């Protein structure tokens, strides 16, 4: 009789925690966490004798390069981890209590790592994600690299990125939005490392399909705010940088990245 009762309790407990696949979150889009710097990844091909020909684009390039380099160094390992998890063809492991885990071994610069991404249903609209990374040689010593809250429909996400040192303090706050019907999207990185220079500075990236300049950055540093707009297809664009030029005018470049008089 006692065995029957215990068996009944065990079966009941298992059945209560059976996975509801409708609640299982899909991996958030890459673009919800990692900003696109591809149109400003390289400076213009030039010689010193004609450097002034490309002043406007070059100023935009150097403005974006600061954030590009900071985020590339900071996010290189978690980006590699997340990329490898997106390549997984198998479903995540169900941990119970509306929690799932993706785990993947990967290599960066000949060092083996293990990435563990845990997702948890929070409510009907949102789920959380947390990425931990460990050296494969010591898999039980894991460091939290980022976490966040994402809408199930993938229209909004908020992330935190942490510093890889004993403090493990938050250094970047990320917010992303996208309207999948119109294609309008925006993302903002805010630097939030406590006590650091440029605390509170940010870069915002946005896409507005159909506009003459369908992509933009707004870069805010202690010295001032810079606005950059460009066409993603032709690469022509413009920049407004009052600190550099001492005016609030737009300064433009063409599809060859050469300085031009701004179109009316």
C-alpha cells in the first residue's frame, strides 16, 4: 500500500512538470544583442595627399570606431558563444519549472570553452535568458557574461553585459526594439560601468526603411552628441558633429565616401 502511494506521488510530480513546448522560447535574434557596425568597419582607401577628400566619412568612421572597438573586445567571447549555440540543431534540455538550457562547446583562439544559455518563462509575454561561459578544463567555474528579458514575439529585448573580472559588474545596458511589419528597428548601448569615464554615454543604431538615409547612429559622449545618417545600399551619408566642426550643419559624403555639398 505504501509503495502504491509513493508511486502515485512520483508519477503525479513528474506529470505536473511535463514540458509545455508552447512555452519554450525561441533563441532571440542575433540583432537583438549585437549592434551592426558593418558599414563602418573599414575606413576609406586613401593617401595622405587626399585625406581631406574623405573628411566627412572619416569623421563618422572614427566616431563609430570607438564603440566598435570597445564592443568588439568586450563581446568577442559571448558573441562566439551565442553564435555557436545558434548553430545547434537539437532542442534545449528541459530543466523543469519552465526553464530550458542550451549547452555547447566551442573554441576561441585555440582555447576550449563551454557555453550554457538558460531560458526561463516569466509570463505570457516575456522570458529571461542568461549566458554563462566556462573553460572546458574547469566546467564548474562559470562566469555570467550577459542576461536579459525578451518578449516572446521578439519585438523587444533588454540585456545586461557584465565585466569578465572578479567584480563581474554590469558594463553595458542594451535595449532593442523592432517592428517586423515596417522593418523599423532601433538599438541602444549605454555604458554603465560604475565609476568609469564616460559613464552614461551611449550609441544608438536605427533602421528606417524607405527613408533617403535609412540607417543612423546617435553617439553621445561627454564632449557632445554626434548624429550620423546613411543609405545602406549606396553607403552615401552625412554627419552632424558640432564639436568637430563648430556648427550644427550636416556634412555629407557620396557613394564613393568622398566629401560633397549636402543635397537640398
